[in-house]
């Protein structure tokens, strides 16, 4: 029997027969590890740059919105392709799944290149728009430069990461993201201190790491070690493929887009108070990427399992996978929140140095987000369920809630009433408010699964 056929049969057996409590962690753990390493090198930039002063740290915080902008270029295509490919593979349509992969990959590269060209052409207006103050503008320009050169590769990385997971190759995805993260941690001190490049050194280290990740991720496709085939010949931007990918992936695009808007507004309001407040909230955002990465990685292991079983009409396993993930997410988030809260002062002081305002605001921001972390975790599971089952409206509503429909209406009133404390706690308040959307959406998803299960039982008594 050909090796590829054996791979397909084994993958199908794993998705449809292996216990849910085993297959989801198996899919999720490599992704969690990769996301954690990604968080490490994101935090590494902030850690090493913090020794250059509060304004330099604030500049890295400002450029978090640039990362979100690049993510927006790839995430719509990546998430939409992941969901569609998982359902296609569940139905056994491997050829079309390869067309979806190739189409998403080349479109993402084109969008990333567009951001690179526009960003380099309008650099200073761009960093000012992202929230840079007069005192941190030059640092922000230094950091943005090399990151923009890596933008096309970063956008393609999102697609390859998601699509490798959709075909059950989460370990390959982990290796690609993980090695780049480790490399960034090694290169940061070399470029920043040894070569005396300062903030630009952190940017160059990040860019090189993204280029190396791209080379690793594309390797299994070029050597035909993956189930799917990535090639220009498979590029097929048909109306059906674009509609299927965009309908689900648009939720991720709008989430990233709203994250950019929210980040810019938050940076502007925090920077209008002081660089210390801007830097403190930026450090909290980087630190909270660790628990968020675990939640997102776990959900990314759940989504293809739910989508594959939905495509195969194994509705009992769809229900079981949701129940398992919901409980694990709630309990795990509670434990993580307690741990980060207990260590919050020690964590923030490592970045704040002798800046008391940065330390105080960063700790308030961190603790408030820990309080809301279990809610965020459960909402993320519901969001992944909607995306996995192709519920574009539900996925869109939840993906855009955290930094959009539930965040933006609170930002200015809370800042006006509470000042720096309002800026620091608005994200936690938005997470709590998102329950108002998630509860009715989950009720609708339960009805949808139950109806499909009943219909299938009638067709196959």
C-alpha cells in the first residue's frame, strides 16, 4: 500500500476513532508549544529592549499593532482555509483541499507584500498612526523597518501553520514556529548589544526568525512530505473557494483589524498620559500572550477535530469534543490566572526597572485580565466550534467581540472616568461583556448539532 494512502487512512482513523481526550491534546500540544515559543520571542524583544529605557519599550509596544496588521493580511486566508480544508478532508476531497491551500498561500503573500511596500513608503506617518509619541517615534521607526521586510513571509507563515494543522500535521507546524522563536531569543542580545544595533537589532532578529520559519514550514510541501500539495498549478481563485474561505476567515480578519484599531486607540490614550503607562500596558499584553497562547493553541487542536467529524457526520464526536474542550479550558484558565496573579509583581518588575508608574499600571492591567481569563477561554472554545463547523456569522461575532464590539464602546468612557486605570482594565471588562454574545451563539450551535444528528439518524436508522 502506498505510504500516502496509509497516512490518509491513519489520519482518518485518528480523527474518527481515537478517544477525544487523546486526539485533541495530540493535535493541540504541538500548537501550544509553538505558540508559547512565539510568545517567548515576542516577549524577548521587549525584555532586551527594556534595558534601553522606557521610551524604547514603548516603541516595541506601539509596533505590536504592526504585527496585528500583518497578521490581518494572512489570518483571514489561514483560518478560512484551515476550516474548509478540514471539512474537505473529512469528505475525502484531497485535490480540492490542495487547491484551497495554494490559493490561500499565494494570496497571503501578495497581501503581505502590499503592506511591506506601503509601510516602507510611509514609515513615519505609519508609526505615528500606530500611536508613537514624540519621544519614542525614532525607536518605533527602527523597530518597524526590518519587520516590514519580513511581512510577506509572515503572512504566508500563517497560512502554512493553519493548513498543516488542518491535515493533522501539528508537529510540523510546531517545529516551524518553534525554531524561529528560539533563534530570535539567541539573536536578540547579539544584534542589540554585541553589534550595538539597539532597537533595530531586535527588529532584525525578529525578521530573520520569520524568514527561517518560512523555510522550515515550506519544506514539507516542497519535498511532498505533506498530505496536501502546494504549487502555483494548484492556485485556483474560483468563486466557490474564495467564498468558502472568506466567509469563515473574515471573522479572523476583522478580529485582527479591530485589534489594530483597538491597539492604536489604546496606544494613543495611554501615550497621552505618559510613556510609562504606554510601556506598562504593552508589557502586560506581551506577558498575557502566554496564557492566551495556551488557550488559542488548545482551541486550534479542537477546531480541526470538530470540523473533520462534522464533515464525516460524526455528530456525537462533535458534541463530545466541545464538552471536553469547554471543561479543560475553564479549569486550565483558572489555574493559569491564579499563577500569573501570584507572580504578577515579580513579572512586571523585570521589565519596569525603577519606573514605579510602569510597574503599577502593568500589574493592575495583568491582574484584571487574569480575573477575566476563564471567560475568555470559554468564549474562545465557542469561537473555534463555530469556525470548525463553518458557522461564519457566529465565528465573526465572537472573533470581533474581544477587541471590537465589546471593547471599543468601553474604551473612551472607562478612560474618561478612571484615567490610567481605565486604560489598564478595559480589556478585562470587554472579556466579561463578550459573554452576552457567546451564550446565545452557543445555544444556537447546540440546536444546529442536535438537528443534524437527528436528521442523520433518520437517514441511517
